């Protein structure tokens, strides 16, 4: 996750320098994820609206094998019955996969087995990349 230093719940409430810094940091995080992990996609999402926490974004790596698990789980075929047949897609979208990831990997008492490096191995790999990758050329933020 990446969160704001300002305790606000809206991007519109952030000062301009904070918005610029946040955008640069998000791009840097995405670059590291994409170069270090063998991802199919990287979802960057804002969830929640709890006033106790400042605005923050989740970086959700999506691997080929995660999407394969999604397609094999018949419970999620029910999602195909929503909407109209004219708008039905043969590919899944970010909303469906995010639901699957959140429920199956985040909330399930028996999450699916992870294929490839373990969570702790991925975290260590990302930590090393963040330590060694040059910091983006951003002007220092000036807070009012």
C-alpha cells in the first residue's frame, strides 16, 4: 500500500505538491513491480472510506496462475449472469479478479496454494529492489 502523509480522504483535498509526489511514487512502485515480478497485470486501487485512515492505494499483483484459478472456480461463473448479454465479455476484468483475489487470498480461511515464490520471498525481493533502484527524479514536496 501507498498512503498519503496528509490525513485526508480525498485526492481533491491534497495540496498540489503532495499529488505530484504521490503520482511519482505510484509510478516508481509500478515500475519495480513490473520489472521484478512476472505479472500479468498490476492493479492499483483505492478501497475503503474509513475516516480513521488517510487516502491510500493498494498495489495488487495479478499472475497468470491467479487468473487460471479464477476461471476454474465455478462459484465465480455467477458473475457472468450480471449485466446484459450484449455487454458480456469473454475475458475477465479487474473488478472480477479483484473480488476473487480479495475473497480467496485475503479472507478465506483456506486460501489457494501460491504458485512460485512465497509471499515472504516476494516481499524480500521487492524490498531489495526498492533499496537499489534509483529514486525517481522528483522535486521535493513543499507542504503549505
